[in-house]
């Protein structure tokens, strides 16, 4: 069933509200539990869910919350780099490096999406941490640091439905360590 523009708008609105709740919650582990519950409900019930067989869907595979994977980091200047990244369906998406966020696990490039909608995109391997055009935004501190809580990593929609088009992370979106938290592939 093809979803309508208003149904896609509703999906986007609910994801945006989900992340507003995550940013407002004082306790990250509580925010994480709510994030899982809402995402499971959306994936199970919403017409725009990328899950093909919702009748068989039992929930997304998400690791337990580990506070050791949460940091805040300044968006540091980086040499400007404008590239076109490939997408999962063979397309291309223009991005420009907005800066670098240094973490205990390595540096991550922070990208600005240059196509319509814009926003920040922080891929980590085959998952995303920020995708603000889609509403995924963990926020910033009062001092202007990015909240980088890898417990909130999520798979792009194309991991659930290969017909959907999602950008593939460039090299600066890969950490030199295994990241055991966040949503994982089954």
C-alpha cells in the first residue's frame, strides 16, 4: 500500500515529537526506553513503516542502554569538503562537512545535507545518529555541544525496505571500534 503525503507528514511529525521527548527527558536511560517503545509502535502500526511484514514484526533489535556510550562534543572546524555520497538505491546525495565531533572512540564527520530539506547528518557505520531532515536530533547542550549518545543509533529505513533511498556513510562516519549499542540488524 502506498502512503499518502499526509500519512508521510504524520510519520515525520511523530518522529519529530519522539526526539523532542528524548531531548526533554532528564534521564537518558528513561529517554532510551521511551524511544524504543515509540519506534516499535510506529514500525508496527504506521502505514509509512518501512517494515514489510508488520504482522510478523516483534520489535526492533536495540541493545540495552549503556551510559558509557554517551558523550557531548563540540563541533570543531574541519577542512571544507563537499562530496556526493551514494545512496542505497544507486542515487547520489550532495553533502558538505560542517565539522568534526571528537569522541573517546574516534572522530566523526558531521555533514550538512545540501539537498532540499537540509539539516545535519551524522552517520556511524551503517547506522545514523542524527538525521535532522527526518527529525532525528539528540540536541545540543547549553554550551553548544552536540549530544552524541550512540545508544540512539538507528538503522536507515533502507535496512528494512531496500526500495527506500538512504545515503551511505562516507569514510568519516566510521569509528575504529565496534559499537555494541543502538539499533542493530537482525
